[in-house]
């Protein structure tokens, strides 16, 4: 993991030649996942929203925490591409390999950058003395 | 960490990382690059990823790395790896999320001097009428039944519906259709993402480019391709859109469990794979072929739209505004092919990720028109630089599983390019050089600046010096349409 002063955002973009990569951290799994979602949205350059609020409940079950993270972010990406939905209020609970939660957001009018997929490239959630950290590579 | 000491020099353009370099390597790595490119490549994880790729079960020969290599995810971009059918695997990450991302070149008989005054109008029309950008919907919306037909038929579907000519099919890799595609192996999410995107370009490094044939290096081969000095051409670079992205996402997810079932140990989870002869492997192959067929059809629909625009723009201004096919090829795909390994011909599954085929004369897998010359190899440069038309060789069949480079290859990260280059200044600079730029996002344009890529001429020089291809023609861009 890289050595630098961490911004309060919970994520920072790290160098990658072709794609996009984030270092994300959080005091617990829930914070880590939410910061990863915020980081991913920041890469997409989203702007102009509609006023109507949208709400949905999610339940994801996977075989480990890394898969849970990929599935969670993939779901947000799919909602954005297919339904133009951007969730800025994310409330989740993670127990082992299960995630459940509530997403609140709105419709987006413009997205300037595409993310094709969330990859498993060297994906490993690390437990540190300050919580959790993970590097995520996005195919763009 | 890979260092220069890990490389054994074969020639000035070929290098080897021996199998013994790391304990878990199953084969060595053959890199096509100049020493300067190699040194630059040591700055990212390209070669570490190539070594990780060399741990896949059932590999034969060597993992091959093309000179346009750069760091990707799991497998490096510009990587080629072949696995044998009996004990080999297929790895979706070694093909990429944009399955059958590829390039198509069409040529007209219009001379640039005749067309010069219309190029800006042409660029505007292409931008307006060929959907591009993030999540762009295509020109055709498909029902579930039609989507299944596109999955099975590829460009043949376009032909049946009047969007293609017989010649288009003949001059597309695999005639624009991989057999044994099975839509039942594709998820509902993938179907949903694909059904509205046929006939769309997408975003990122995908583009439509109007070029002029600037120089011919091999007159006989150029004639076979219909290329004449000064002719106006159109290049299309795109793939299977959200449909392919979702298929790869689904199978990379599913194969996380498959590697446990088949007790496969890998250094990177993005390389997950399944035995070629397993139910999981067979399911992915059938789904990958659906995405490949979708991509062939997608480029065909875009080509058909471009043809209409050319006819409309040049009607009465050029004697024949038709766009004729040169070739359409894939650069993210797995193919079953015959290759000679240790003096024996064997059938292997060749993974190419950011690498094209470069089959030489006499190959049974290339169109009749190119039997004497070898297949066209299309190498687009960056927005402001030349693109190249090369031709495949027998040497490529021996050295690289009949493969060649697919472009210039990135040199700068997208964030660095964006920091250093302004989109509006870049557009002005390129327009000053006579290249019209149409884009939906100036912010994303800077990420695709020429400075963000390697020099395509140097990449081409490597493959020429190594014998992987021969020069046919150099193209100069005059208009670029990006999402």
C-alpha cells in the first residue's frame, strides 16, 4: 500500500497506465464499501440531475468480501448505465458475505466517462490498524 | 519486481524472459520491443502481468507480448497466450471486458482533393448520426428474439436485414460470425445492456476516423485491398459495448468459484479461468461468441450508417461515393486455431488481448482475396498520428501464434494526460493540423491525446523488423469522431 497523507474523502486515485485505479479505505467494511462507491462515481464525471428522488433496497450474497465489493459496485454501475440512476445516500450493513442496504438517489442527465467493469485485478481487502484498505482497478 | 536483468536479448527487437525466472511460470515470455520501449515498460506492471499470465494451466509455446504493450488488469494489453485443448484453460480476463473490440477499414475511390471542402460536414454528420458517448443507445433497438439472432448470426443478421453486402461478410474475420454461440449462456443483465446498443460507438478510445491514404509501400498488396494514394478511407474502432462488458463481468465472477473447484492456483484473481473442456469453460466460450457476434454486427451497422452519410455528403461531388470493405478484425478474443509447436501441428485456444491476428499467405482462415498476400493487419495510431495498414506473414505464424500489435499502446495514464493536456487546446492544435475533431466530452478528449500514446511508427517498426507483418500503406487522419 502507498504511503501518503490520506484525504478525508476515503479514496484517492492512484496511477494506472490504461485504466483507472483507486486506493480506498474505511474504518469498517461498510465505510470501505461506501467510500469505494463514492470513488467510483467520482471517476465517472457525472453532472446534471433530475429532481425526483429514487429509492431502492438491495441484498447481495457472495462467497467472500472481495466478491461482495465487486458485485456491489457492479450493481451501482449497471443501475447508472441502464436506468441512469446515481445514488448519493447509501446505507448498508455487511455481515460476513452478505450485504443489505438502502440506496437513495436521483436520475442523471449526463455522464462523461465510461467504466466498463470493476476488475478483480490484485483485489484484496487488507485489514490495517486503522481499518480496511483496498486497491480497485476499473476497466475504462 | 521485473528488471532489465530478467530479459535475455534475442535481437534488437525481441527479448525473452526465461521460464526459470519465477518458480510458478509454466512457459517463458517473448517480448517484441526495442530496448527503449522495454525500459519504459519497466515503469508499470506490464511485465509482472505477463509473468502472471505465464502461470495459466496448459500453456504452450511462450506468452507473447507485442510492442504496443502496457499494463492492463490481470493480463497485459498486447498479450497473446495459447492453451492446449487437452489440459488448457480459458480465461475471460485474458480476453478483456470489451469482447471482440476490433477495427474495420473501408475505402472509397474519392480523392482527398475532391473531398477536402466536405470533410467538416462529413465529420459533423458522422458525429450526429452514429451514436457515441457513455451509455449511448444504438440506431437499432432489438427484441429478445432479435437479440438472440444477433448473438447467433453476427454480421449475417445485418446482411439479412439489408445492412451489409456479401462482400462485407467475406472481408470480415470469421465472416463476421462465430459458430456455436449460445444466447442461453448469457445473463439477463447482459441481454438488457445489449438490446439497445447495436449500432453505437461507445466512448473511451473508440472512434470513427476519416483518413487519407498518404503513402503506399507495397503496391500489389495495396491494390488487392483497394487502397490508392490519396483515397479517402473510414476506420471504425469499437466492440461489443455493455453486452460484452457484462458477459465478461459475469464469467470473471463465476470463475472465482471454478478455480476452487478445479484447484487452480493463480497469482491474480483477474486471471481466473476454467478448463476448456469443463462445463464452465464451454459456457463462457458460447457466451463470448455471442458478444463477438454482437461486436461484428455492431461495426457492420456503423459501417452501413457511414456509407449512407458518405453517399449523402458526396452526392454530385464525387463520381463514386461508395465505401468498400478492406477488412474487419478483432483484437480482444479467444480463437481455436492450428499452430506448429515444437514441430507438431496442434489445435490451441489463442487468447489475444489487445493483439490482432496476422495470418500469412495461404492460411485457410483468411478471405480468398488475401490468399496470396496475407491478411490485412490494421494498426490505428493516436488521434494526431498516422495509422498503418500492414499484412500478415508466415513468420508471425511461427513467432507469435500469427499475431501482431493492435495500435500504438498507451504511454501516459489517463489522469496524467488529463492533468497535462487541455481538451480544448488539443482540439485547436489538431484542427490546426487539418484534423477535425468531434467529441461529446472535451474532458475525455484530453485522455486520448497523442502524447498519451506511444509513437505508432516505432511500434510498427518493431513488428516489421521482427517479421510479424509487412508495410502496405500509411494513413493520415483528417477527421476523428469520439464518444
